[in-house]
C-alpha cells in the first residue's frame, strides 16, 4: 500500500504506457475482432498524445470512436490508441471525497476506524464521497443502458456528446460488433462484478492488468464474460 494514493481523476498516463498504447493501435482491432486485418496506422510520436479533440489515425481510422472515462489518463490513452472520444461521466472512478489525492497510509494513520469501515462495508462512505456500492451502481446503470442502444449508434438523443473536434460517427461498434470502452480498473471490476452477480468488495479482488482487454457481451440471462486481462501484442 506504500506510495498508493486515492485518485483524483487528474493523474496523467505515464509516458511508457502511452508509447505502448500507440504501438497497440496497430494490432488492437485484430484482437478485439478476430479476422480483422492489422494496419500499421499512423500514431503520433511516442509518449506524446495527440492534442485534445484530435484523434490519431490508428487501426480504427478517423471514425473509430470509443466511450471513454473522464479521467485524464483514460482520455490520453484513447488518443494514443487513435480513437475519437465520447467522454462518459458515469465511467469515472469513484468520488473519494475528502480522501481524494491523499496517500492510503496517511488516511490509515489519521482515521483507521473509518478506513477499516470503508474496506469492509460496501455502503460506507466515511470520506463524504461515493461508497463502493454507489460507484458500482453508477457504472452498471450505464452499461445496462447499452442494451437499448442500436449497434453503431453513438449519437442517440440521450447519449453523451463527443468531445469538441472528435467524430460522433459509429466506431468499432458498427455492424453489431460491440462497443469499445477505455476506462480505469474500478470500472472494469464493477462490470465484471455485475456479470458475475457479486458485490463490489468481491469484485475488488480481481487483478486487472494495465492496458489489458476485457470483453463482456449481453445475453438474455445477463452478461457473459468473454475474457479478462487479455494482452494485445504491439
């Protein structure tokens, strides 16, 4: 736990991760959609994401669009992958209230009882922000709303607007192939927990690797998990 902090949403993606993401843009489509030929793409210089609102031209092309968490690291990663961005507030990391940006160790020393309660009770929010359960429910409500979204249709009346300068056209979801979402680990865990029918404290035990791929698909019974922690090789 040493060195770990409660996120603020303004943390930047590290340069090495962005460079890897830019290389992944060349092969990501073939991993997400087997049978899709890879393309070299034209990523920007390693470690330097495109300017806001200017997606790169990776394998998805200029029209490639992803739902993206509002956190800075997620937005930078989407740019490095060559994707236009539709930012979705519901995909944000939990609101940690007064603990935002603080080191875990500092919170434990200052208020060990509240920290222990936060770890043990999914409905506890001693920091004044969101509880584990509230954050997970927020994500789940948004995911469930996709069931009513025709494949490839990003710009329905109640859909979030694309960032200025990005494309609102259908992306990799067109043709019924599903959506691409770029988000943080807590969101991935919330979706997997929902698919498995377990609570957020159990889902928190799942280790999700950086820049890994997770696939879930809707079914009549709920959601099916295709894979977790799949790596795309640059």
